[in-house]
C-alpha cells in the first residue's frame, strides 16, 4: 500500500521519465501518435478540398493563376517568356507545379496563347475570355486550310409567298366611280414605307464582275464572301476573288460588307473563323458589317447544333469581330431563329445586327429585264417581331454586270411617307376657233408621291363628244367640245388621271372680219357691183340684197343679211381676211 501511494504522489510525467515505468511510457506514446495522425488527416483533407474547388471554378483564371493575374497587368502582345514578375510566397510553390493542361488554356498575360490552348477550354470558359477581350486573333498561318472544301453551295429553305394584298402596305390605285368626264380619278392617301438601298451578296462563283455596270443598275452595296468552312470535313478556306472584288466594288462607288460561310459547331471554331475573317479584311476599308453566315441543311455538319450551344457559337464570332473594330452581324433564316435559337434569340438579336434570309417568290424567276426583279418602294417586307437591318429577298436575282444569278438584298434605312401623286393643269377649259391649234401639254405637269415635279410618264388622249379618239389636228378643224384626259404613272404609287375640256368654236364676225359676204351669193346674181361681188374694188358696203345701192349703211343688217364689212379696209388686212375665209370654207364644206 505504501508503494502504491508513493507512485501516485510521484505523478504521471515523472513516472513516464522513470525507466522503471515502461508500460506507462508506451501507452503515452501510442496516445500521442493517434492524436497526431488524426490532426494530420484533417489537414490533408482540407488542403485537397481547397484544391478541388479551384479546379472546378468557372473562372478562366484558375488556381494560383488568379492571384497571379490580379497582381500583374500585361500588354495584349506580351508573352509568357517576357513576363518576369515574382509570384507571392503564398502561391509560388503551387504555381510552379501547374502545367498547361491544369490551367486549361495556359493564359499568357490577357491572351490565350495558341489554337491548341483554345481547344482545351470549355465553350463557356472560352466565350467568357472572348467577351473579356482576353483572346487574341489567331494568325492565318496557324489556321488549317483546305481549298478543296471551297465548293459551291445552294441555299436551303423555302421561298415564301408575299403577304396577300389585304395585309400588305403596298398601295393600289383607287378606281374612279365618277361618271363625269371632267372629274379626275381620286388619288391615294399618304402611306408610310421603308427607306432603303438595293444590294447584292456574291462570292467567287459569280465569276468576273463588271462593278461599274452593277453600280449603274442601281446597286448601292454588296456583301462579299471572304471564305468559309467545309460543310462536311469542317476545314476552313479562302475565297480566291475576295480582295479583287472588294477593291473593284469600292472603286465603282459601292459600299462593301463581308461574310464568312460558317459551319462552326464549337466556340473554338467560331474564334478560328472570326480570326481568318479579320486577317483577310485588314487594310481593305470595310464599310458595312462583317457577318457570320451560319447555314445548315441535310448532310451539313451543323445539323445537330441548337439552343445555348448555338447561341454561344454566334456570340463568340461576333464578339471577336467587334473587339477588333468591325461591326458584327449574323445571317439567319426563320428556322434558325425560331427553332434553333429559340429562347436565346433575344440574346443574339438584341445584341447584333441581323441579315434576314426570307426570299419571296414574286422576285423569281430571274429575268433579263434586270429591274423587274428588284424590290420597289411600297413593296411589303416580312412582318416580324424582331428587327432586321438587311433583308435577303431573292435567291434568283439578275443584275447588270454579273453573268450568273445573284442574291438580292435591301438595306432598311428608316421610314418615309409617300403622299398622293398629282397632275397640275393650268387651264382646265381651253377655247379656240376653228383652225387654231394647241399643245395639250402646255401648262401641265405632274408631282410624284415624293414631291418631285416632272413631265416624265405624263401623257394625254383626246376624245370627241361621241367618245371617239381624235388627234389635235382633227379636233381643231371641227366645231365641238373635246375631253383631254391626262394620265400620270407614278414610279411608286400607281397611275392617276385628270381631265381638261377643249371647245372649238366658229369664228366671230368681230374677230374675223371679211370683205366679202358670207351668205350664198348664187341667190342674188348681178352683173353689176353688189354685196356678193368679190371683184368690186369699191369699199362702200351695200345695205341690202336689192338693186338700190346706198352710199352709207343706213340700218343694221338683219340676221339673214350679208354681214357688213368695215368701212375702209386696208389692202394688207384684206389679204389676211381672204386667207381666213378660205380656211373657214374648207372647214365648213368638206
């Protein structure tokens, strides 16, 4: 008992140090080892957990690279070899152990290093980097190309019918219901239409183009293909006539936009296509948007793409184009917008310009009369809830200077109001005497729906009271009333008419004096000078048809009597009156 009590007074630590207390020492060592192992396991688990969280981060700057890039600002052209900044002590060891694969892209400053790194990123991470301006344009030499993929493709999709006349704003001339010949045809009320420019889109498959003829045919702009991606193998190629077409079009005064025939199915491919496009556009002075012409169809590699993945591809191309100073746009048809983008359409169409592919059957087939297939003011445009600046309205157009069919487009610049065209007639009632001629176009002009005064497309027709068409020469010889109907064909609003009246009268005595009587002189023949004798040199008039002469006109002549000539006609006046009388006799006695 005394020995046991002594041990308790000695204490556990003293007993542990005592060589005689071997069992106690062993137990304490085991307990300490267990505690140390437990604490170590917890620490290791915590470290591994933090590391896994970093790797799963949605941020493109991963792990210690985040801290590294937060501290350092690099120029866009800097490379990893040029960077000589020491990382912090907290992250240096972890950074030195990371590989390019661990970083999923190996950021060099603010840029992805090369195309191999692009493909190692997820679509979401790469798109985010593009939008942040951290992806540089890939050099052309680093983009794989295969010119055998450059084959002519045809548009896929249906050609739609234009809306019926009841639902289209295109005006129609109003028919006149008035029966009076002097009432003009009612004109149309003002309408609001789009203000536009005519354009085309072409590739090397249009052959050699005479751009001067294209310009003179009314074309204001052109989208020119710079290249594309094969729709089966998916390798990029360049359009061999791109630079020549751009230079010649601009020289002719045509504004130029660019499109790339896209078959991208990943964000990395979209970046590749945008990079090739940017490389080809350098120094050309592009006027209009640079467009991602994404298309699909049976057998195309793009068929499965839709939804958010499709939106990401469009977004990546347009973002990189915009970051490099060009105006981005997308070329899409109704199916692409409604069924492929679906709920993501507002994200794309609310950010980038739309070139809308929706051709109408009324602009096909192509005609040798080039302008017959062109969109005209007042024609309808596709009614859609989303906005589009460019509309491809025909896949079978014909343009002067181009030997093949070509796609036709308009650029919508805004809206304008077309008023009613008018015909302005200075004199609505024209009165002449028999034999006097007129020019029906004197004082007559038209005003177009755009307010321009002109005589172009303005014509007239003359009809007598029986409704028979007559010429000016025929009408001036015959007493009566004639209706002159003027017709004006407005370039955009249709045809309108208005009328004037022309009355041809017999000559009056005071206006056409004559030295000889106008009555029938055969009724009062006389060998002596009388009122009916045309060879009487005496200027003295005769008062009546009797044989009793009178030196002065003592009474006014009756309605049936021979008209009294002037008292003292001069010889020159007599010659004029004789000529007038001959004309009258010819008219009244055909």
